C-alpha cells in the first residue's frame, strides 16, 4: 500500500472520530404531545404505562449521559441532589409547555438545568445533535 493511501486512511479514521466525539444519538424519544395525552388520559392503564415507560426511558438517558459526564468531568451524577421523579416532572412540565417537541428535547433542557458545577472548566451545555 502506498504512503498516500495510508495517509488518506489515517486522516479519514481521525476525522470520523472527531465528528462523533461531541455528539450522540437519542433513540426511543416520543413526542411531548403524545406523552401529555397519555399521562392525562382517563384510562388508568394508559396513564400508568406512559409514566412507567417514560421514567424508564429517562433513567436510561441519564445513565448514558452520566457515563460520559462522570468520566470526562470527574463529578457526581448530573442529577445532583434531584432524583428520577424530579427529572420526570421536569420533562412533563417541559412537554406541557412545548407539545410539539419531543422528550429528548425535554431531557436536554432538564440536564442543562441540573448540571452540577464543574470545577475550573464550567458546565458544558448538553446539546442535541
């Protein structure tokens, strides 16, 4: 293989890592309007199922975010002194105010409001890519 080919492969490998190093993909996010419709339903089963699955989704989102955040910034959980129920209520309140968004938007808003202070470098805002 020529030096030029090896250089091209090396540059492509480095650039693909750089592009993905600051972002991530969110899977399973439902629309805010759908969430609010379900949790305000008169059907108890639908209401309970929506609350349960949304809390589980939030827990997964926060676990993934924490795994990145704690390693990079050496700080405790992004929830700080809050808990899963607090994050859930933040998502619900966001969704009531923004029914055309989705719950991943609500989570990024929640994470940005809950980020504990990071010594020396400041809090990097969470961004949806």
